[in-house]
């Protein structure tokens, strides 16, 4: 999706599916659909594929796993559908899901469908033609982190999500899991960062702050803003790695993506959202905002921030591993090894400074 809009493009070669079969499945399960849908595709990388199905008077969004073989746990459409379905009554800022099927004979894979939420989706910067000042940026920033607070306050048990995951032991599983993933994805042109990994393990909090629904990828560029008031969030997207766990781990992941205007150039290269815009909080201000509204003790928040940085380094390294071993020739990934090193060095520096 391009900055400032929520638009799809032509379907990429190799990502086509049988539209007639999909249309029949949807009309049998969703009331009021008429005509033949016009199908377009949203840009995406190696993650799940997302399409727009435009019927007369109604636009739907279809999500399916990527083409080819894949581990089911990594692209579980039912799990993604279910978290949005069950959250919607208690946390309205999710798209309304309509239908899921595990029948792979329809389009070649399981998939689910939701109503398209109209509104702008923005990336690195606030669109210049919005003419926003610091007061506007502050409104969006507060709205964004208020939504994270609201999500973490959801009573997942009463929402029917008790079996969505195993919140006990979440911190340990995350730290040990990301350490293992880094070892498997390591290439000999990047640092092993054994000191960072050991520090994360040695300093693991002994108790968890709480158990909550954690989004796992909570960023402004994963939010559809309201069409009539872009200071407000209409829907939060990309629930594919959501889980039940410690909410401060979720906050740490979000802070790892939160780039400030004064951050060094190598951090500026990682901007994915308009966190540098006038009026946006600093990471320290975000932590205090979160503490004030949740009552959670954030005195150890630098630990969770370092965790978020290292997790991001592992994700980048996993992509680079595929490039390094010739499993993809996308030139965009050529510099990802350098990015892994930069993130690891950032984690090392924040361990030494103890700051955000």
C-alpha cells in the first residue's frame, strides 16, 4: 500500500487464483454479494498474500498464505481470522472478518475474507498535503499508543481467547526462541553477537508483568486511519504473529521500530512509520505514557527495548540468510547483513548505556 492511500495494484504473475471458484464460495457464505469481483493485489514481500475483491457496492479483502510450501505455523490463516473475529466485540479497531475456509480446492490454499476498511495508510512520513503541525502529530501519536494500551487491557478470557496461546513462560520462550533462530540464520559475514544474546538470557525478568493479547508488529504503518479524521485509527492490520504474552514485550517490539529525529543515520535507515514527525513522543515519553495508563512498572523498559532490537535483527538476518544462500535474488536484500550488524551494535550500545 502506498503512502497516503489504501490502494491495490494488478495481480502479480504467479499469484493468480481461480476468481470464479472464490466468487462462488463467497456468495454461498456472505449475504448480499452480486456481480463479478474485480481482483487486485496489495504489495507484500514474503508474507501472506493480500487481495482486494471489488464487488458492486462492496470491497472485500482476501488473505492467503504465500505460494509454495510453507510451515503451517508461520502462515496460519485460521489463527489470524480467529483473533480478529474474537477481538472485534471488545476491541473494535480490527477489520470485520466475514468468512474462513480450510478448503484448499477453492483457490489452492486456506484463506479468509474481511470487509475492506477505507482510509489512508501511511508509511515513513505524514503526507505533505495534509499540512499537519506538531499538534496534529501529537494527536495521532496519542491515539496510536492508546490503542496499544486498550489492546493490552482486553480480558482475553472473557473474549473466548483463553486457548489462543500459552502466556505463562512467554518471556523465556521468546528469548530462547529468537536466540535459536539467530544461530540457524547466522552467516559468516555478520557478528555472532553472543554477548547480546547472553545478556538477554542472563537478565530475563524473573516474573511476567501481566498476560495480554500481544500484536507483535504494532506500527503506525499497520494501521488504517479514519477517512474523515486521520488523527484516529479505524483498523489495525497484520495480526499474523499475535499471541498471548507479556505486554511489555509487545511494547519493546514497538519501541524497536520507533525512530526519533535525533537518532544516528544508521537508525534513520530503518524508518517504517512517521515516528519522526513533529509532535510525536520520544521512546522515553512513550514508556511513561504507557506506564501512566496501564500501571505497569516500566523501570526495566530498556531490557524490553533491547529484546525488540535483537528480535528485529533476527528477522532481518533470516531474510539475509536466504539471499546469502541464493534462495532469493532480490537485490533489496543484499544489504540486510549490514543491517543485522547495525541492529546488533545498537543492542550492544543500549545494553551499555541502559537507556532508550
